[in-house]
């Protein structure tokens, strides 16, 4: 499955962090999709988020206070 309108993938060390980050992105009006982390990314709780970085994204790590495992351009 492909998600052509998203340009960033982020995975987390815990599901709690993923849920918190999803809420932060949503409050900022940024479209986000939660899905299982691809097998190619080994360090993960099993959930990742896809989103469009854009100018409104700001610093997600600072906004949600999480230690994100990976932020990748997709």
C-alpha cells in the first residue's frame, strides 16, 4: 500500500508516544495516518505515523516530549 500525499514517517519506542504525537499533529491541523511500522524499520513499538512535514509541522519531538525512533522522508 502506498500513501503518496504523505512525506514523513516516524516510529516510536512506545504506543503511548505514538498516540501523543498523533494528537499533537492533529491539533496543529496536520493530516496524519497511523499504521503498523514496516518491517524494514526494526526499532519500533509496532506503530508509526505518516504525515506531511510542511511548514506547520514545527518540532514534533519538542511538542510531544517523546524520543522518536526515526523520522524519515518517504
